[in-house]
């Protein structure tokens, strides 16, 4: 056993464990001191198990240590941590096999790869680079973000992995020719560090993109909420004015009734009803976020001569973030209004919107007629924002159905709340 090579390999394995488990099980760390203590203990356990035990017993000891730490110290679920442990070590063994196969095909013998010399160093480094890439792909899959954008984020890491393996092989060939051990070791370590840095940078870029996307949604949501509250203030002023005048209307009607002037009394009653009807146009579900989105859509549609038929019933508290509510309801309603606005003036169709909650299930459905335009234009109208809606529904473990039937475009969404 080459002790420096094994220490180097164990340090990298500890970093991979911490990175993967942090992403998969999202543990609750009491403090940084616990993190430092955990990393030191993990290094000691792996080191001792490497020195004195066979491989399968070594894996069992490390797995038991991880299970106890993440279950009892970091409050992770038993099934989740068990699955993550199995996934990590299966991919670790898989990457070892791939690394050995690739290097053996490049001309390095198995005896050199499993020995105690430089072949062992390049084998361990190559395997850990492959393992890092596999873990990143698994994280993308398990977090339901394996889409085209996620693949674009993984491409720089994949290119870095492939380039590093080629450089390591080239350095190993150079080492065989001139025997510069220190240069070979430093190059190998640097290649691994570069891969780790690229992985971290990829995470930063991905988080920055998601943060920018959320900020844009929040800004649009705040703008709609501002319009909603402005509408509330305007209606409150209107209510005060109405209650101020209501006695005058009542006195006028009493006088007209007492003098048996029926047409004038009916005229006054009609005017009073008209003033009251303006107060009934405001949507009030009890949830201010939903009210803001629906009132904004209703006012926007009304200004275009489009009516929306609402069927609403839900609790005041929904276990869905305001940003997700805006993405789901706001985008689909904007699409429906835009589609109906494409109809000729005076022939604007109505939109049907259902939002009902039963126990912990929320049903949202919105449908609208399809304008007689080209398929390309219709796709633009109804396609805008739907990808974000689908992503948001998946993030909330929901179900979405998009269909067109009898010239009616319908989006149905079911969410667990």
C-alpha cells in the first residue's frame, strides 16, 4: 500500500460523500462544528477500514457509520439515507470498473493499476473523476430537473472530465519516458482539483440561473399584487361613498313610494342596484395571493371585452409558494386571454376557470376557444409559459393535462396541497 496515494484517495472520497449526501438527503446540520467533526470522523473510519479490512467489510463499516450519522445526528429519513448509501457505493464500484476498462484499453496493465505505484494514482484519480460525473447526473435525475437546461449545465463538467482523463494518460506516458515523479503527481492532483472546481462553478451558475428566474417571477407577482391592492383601495373608497349616499337613496325612494310615483322609484332602485353590483365584481376566495392573480386576470380580460366564468372554492392556506401559484395560474390565464383577444371585436368568447380544493387536493382547470389562425400562431399563443408551468407542477408533485378538443384548448392541473 502506498500510504500517500491512499490518503489522497480517501480525502477525495470524503468530499464526494459530503457533496452527494448534502444534495440528495438535505441534512440538517446543527452547526459547522458538527460538519467538521463529521468529516474528520468519516476520514478516520475510511482510513482504518482501508488499512485492516477486506473491501466488503470496509463498505459495510462505512455504510453503517453514514447511516447512524445521517439518521440520528442530521435527522434524515431512514429509507432515504439507505437508498442514498446504496446509490453512492454502487456508482463508486461502477466508476472503478469504467476507470479500469478505459485505462487498460489505453495500454496500462491491470497490475499497474492495482499496484502501489503511479499506475494506482492515475487509476484512483480517473475513477473519482468518473464517479463525480455520475453523481452529478444522478442529482439532476433525482431532483426532477433533468431537462435541456440541466444537460447544458452538465456539458462543461463532462468535457472537463474527458479532457482530464486524456491529460492524465498523456502525463502517465510522459512519466514512463522521463521518470519525473513529482511533476506527474502534481499534474494528477491538479486535474482532480480542476474537476471539483468546475463542478462547484456549474452549481453556482445553475443556482444563479434559478435565482434570476425566481426573481423575475416575484417581480411580476409583486406588480400584480400591487394592482390588486390598488383595486381594493379604490373599491373601499367606492364603498364609503356608496354608504354615504345610501340614506339619500332610501329617503328619496320612500318619498316616491309615499307619493305613489312608481316609475321614478324604480329608476332610483335601479341606480342603487347598479352601484351595489360594482362591489360584487371583486373576487374574494380568502387567499390574497390567489385573489390578486385572479382579479388581475379578470380586470385585464374585462378591459378587452372578454368575460371569465369562475368556479372557485378553496381554503385560505395553500401549501404552495406564491411564485408557483403565479407561474401556474398567471401564465395559463394570460395565455387564455391572449387567445380570446385574437377573435374579432364584438365576438370575444368567454373563458372558463375552475379552482376548487377538496381536502388536500387542488384542482385547477382553465379552457378557452381557439381562434381561427394558423397552427404556428396558435402554438405561440398556447405554448408560451407552458414549459414553466409543467416544470412547476412537477416540482410540486402534481399532474398536468393539456388537450385540444372541439376547438377548445384546456389545461387541467391537480396539485397536492
